[in-house]
C-alpha cells in the first residue's frame, strides 16, 4: 500500500502553487477595496465577507457571504460516478466558512456547468445540494446551469456555490477578542473535506496505481469511499456554543491547512502552539504521507490532518465547551494562543 | 463574409439543448422547494431568488440574489488574450437579473477556477469585476480562487459570480401587476451580451473560418471586438424608472431569447405580441443568421437580436418612460401584452 516514490510529492509538484495565489491576492485585494461601499464591514481574506444594511446600527443584522468550489474532489466523484455527495460537500464548506464569522446560513445558490447537460447527473448533484441545505436549515434559493460545449469534456462538470448567512453585528466573532493564553479546541474532520485532492489523486491514482473502486485494506474502504467522505458541517456542534457566547474566534481548516488558516482567526502580533501529540491522525493521512513521501510541512499546508475546525475559547469556558461538544465529536485541546506570531507545531 | 453552410446551424446542433435543461429543471425545482424556509418569497425559475429576514413585514427589506456565468464567451476572451472585460460582463449580467425583480445590487462574489493559476491573468479578470462593481455601486465582497490541475487546460479558466441586492418588499416588481394592453418597452443590447456563444463561435470560427483577430468589414470591427462587446448594465437606465414606480415588470433577455424570457415577466394566462418591424437589428445578428443559415426560431431562442431588456409599463406611463430613457439608449415600443399565452412575432 505504501510503495515509496522516487521523489517526494508536494502540493506544488502536484500543480498547486499556494504562494502564486498569495501574490495574486495582493492585487485582488487592492481592486476589491476600490469597490467597497458604506455597508462593507470586512476586508478581503476573511473567511466570509461582511455587509450591513444598517452601517450606523451596532446591533443590526450583518450579512455574511462566502463563495466556494469543490476543487478536484469533483474529479474523484466523476470517476466513481457518484454525484450526490459533492453538493453536500459544497454546502457544508460554505456553511463552515460563515460559521467561523459567527453566522448561521440563510440561503445558498449554486453554479453548475458542463459541456453537454446530462439531466440525470445534474439532478443527483442537486440532491446533494438539497440534502446539505436541509441539514443546515438553509434555503436553496436558486442557481445557474450552464451548458458550455467545447469547454468541459463529456462526463465532467464544475460546481461552485455561494452562501449568505446572518449574524447580529454585536455577536460577530472578532479575532480582536483573542488574547495570548486562550485555548484552541479542535473539532475532528471526516476525511480530506474538500482540500488536497490534487495531491491525493496523484498519490492514489499514479503513485499507488489504484482505481476509484480499489479496496484499501488499511482504511477498510475503497479509494472512492475514502476520498468522497462528506465534508462535515460544524453548525450543529458550534451553533449552540455561539448562542452561549463561548467562542471568541474560529478557523475553518481548508486549503493551506492549520498554518495558513489558524492565523486568520488571530489578531496581528499573536500566534499559536499546536500540540502535535494531542490527537491520533486518521490513517488516511499517514497513508498519503508514506506513499507520497510527502514532507511534513507539505502535509500540514495541504491537508487538515484530522482537524476540520479550531475554536478559540477562554480558559474559563473550556469545560463547558468540551462538554457541549461531546455528542458531536468530541473536541479536544489542540493548542494555545501564543504571544508571538507564527504557528509552531510542538510536543507537550 | 456569408458563405452558406451545407446544413443550417441551430443552437442544439452547436451542442446546447435548452429542452434538456428544462426537463432537468423540473426535478431541480422539486428538490429546491424541499429546502425552503420561512424567508423564501420566490420560486425557482425567477430571474432572482427572493429572501426576507422579516417574513411578517410587508415593507421589510428583501434580499434578491442571482448566480451566473459568462458561458463560452470566456473561450473567445481566452483565444483573444483579453481578460479584463469578462468580469464586467458577469457583474452586469448578475445586476440585470436582480434589476428585473426591482432590486439594486449590494454586493458581489466571484468564483475563478483554472488549472494553474496565472496571477497576471487573474488580476486582469478581477480588474473587470472591480470596474463592473464600481459602475453599479456594488461591493466586490469576496470570492474563491480555485487551482484545479488536470481539470482545466493551460490558458483556460472558469468564471462565475453571485450578486445580492436589496429591495423594499412593497417595491418588488411582480408580474401579477401586468394586464393585457400594457406596453412592452425594449432597451437596446450592446451585442450578444453573454448568450449564444456556442453557436456564434461555431459560425465565426468554423463556418467562416475566421480567427479572433480577423477583421469583419461589414461590422467595422475584428471578430474579438464584435464578440467581446461588454454586456450592458441596465441599472443606470432603469434605476430611476423603478424609483418613480413606472415599471410593472421586466425581463432580462438572456439564454432562450425573448420567447423564453419575456413570459417570466408575465402572469399565467397572458402573452405578448412582439413587433418585429419596430427596430433595426444590429448587423452582427444578420451576419450570424446568413452565415450559419440559422432558422428564425433558433435565432430568436438563441440571441437577443438587439433587445437586451424589456420593461412592461402601463400605457399612461409610456411617455415618461421613453423620455427618461433617451439619454440611455433610447428605448422603443417593441410590443404589447396580449390576453392569451405565448409570444407571437408580428408586423404592425
């Protein structure tokens, strides 16, 4: 199962260049700021965009919006002919992105594009979207179905989504509330969620030479089952904590992993220690690491490694938070907020 | 310029099956309805989705949302290496879709996907998005940049967008206000807008054998210039008419043309007569019709034919409406609401 490759695989060697994305983001941020109106409360780069219809009301409703895709997890679904889970992945990904701002979802719209519309496939994709929406009490309000001959090959489709949620302005999670010494509580992921698929596909399909239906004995599942595990929504676990005011800030661990996403939940000048011995990594990640000889830094910037969301809580709330999470996970203490910038992976 | 083909070209023969889309839509509508919460005011199939935070307030704010893509106009932009206009197309398309509900845009999010991120290309795309957003006083609130190796070929990218606008509930345009005898006022388009590109590309590039840089003497422009003309935003022209209460309903003429889009602005049981001799079709459409030997019904269901938006106004408002439109177009009387269903193209 873990035949070594000739050279280690990194996310960049699989074709994804996170640093190029970061450089482009500088220009994009400048352009986006040139459009900002009085209602905009957030800057580009937050998990969700914040907009208020009442700029002068400190307790008014804030709309929190996020756009996302499913990435090349789509390719796995298309190879396996399993089309009814990627919609759920997408809705849950979007819901998590606004949840870490403090918002609950209101409505969702999708964009579905293919070369030639296969109505049966499209309806199965929407089944997944609808299941995800119902589970998050979020209305599937509309969408666009694009038929683009010559743009997508037969059997391929693209899927993107967009969520709008709401939050009272004085209940928004704000990283400015975080102080050194606050506790980081991890919530378990259900698999790769929707990140790292370019590298994971390369390892499973090229390095290991497996197909989507191949069994993976050490995982007790087929490749498709392992790779298509649905991205979890953290709304049922985290919603009650938000209502009780127990969460200061939160990070959704997506592309860039813990090192790139956790700092988005921390104020400038602060960082974090992550206790690497605080959890047992799910076996899927160990398999990817060994088979692809993936350097540890790439593993951490590519995959969630079993941690799908991190909550920042005050020491005095910790007991209540962990107790409340038990039926949902449970969560565990994965680290501490530190007085200097940067994310360090340490042993306790 | 107009060498005939062996067989007439239709949108279906170019690979787009609008009827298959319609069949899939039935299943999709049922699934979407299963997610509807108390805030949903619209049904799927309207130009924009309607959602209210105050279901019991008849004068409360309604959020109006729409998702769109650029279709295979993207392919023309990519062939021509002109990347800074498709974003404007997309924003204006989205803005028009909620404008016909009565809403003004609040914020916009984009989804940009490519195989390998080319930061220079992406920044030019966002320049177009930002220009479109500024012109519509709409904040570019966020977006997703997806790098999907193996999914998109080098030089290709996908672009989709989502807009959210606002409208007071008692100011929403409602097709129930329309009665037989109401006047249809057309607003001129600036070109193909974002529809019919699969057929138009086939005619220009395959039938006529032209390249993006080929001059088209009868249009006085190159192919790229003719095909990349920016989709017009009707907000500056129509916004003041909405404020003065002069518009009963409106249709954005996109995929499906006047026959498929105008009925979306009419109540059940009513239809329309379109006066085919009321305007001079821009020469681009005549060229496409002749070169592709496109049947008239396909022309009408594929292209806007020079009519980008249709407003439904009461006879007594007509003078004010036409006068107000002069600096923006101007508009003209393109037809009448009829007492029986269906859109008929007639000569006056």
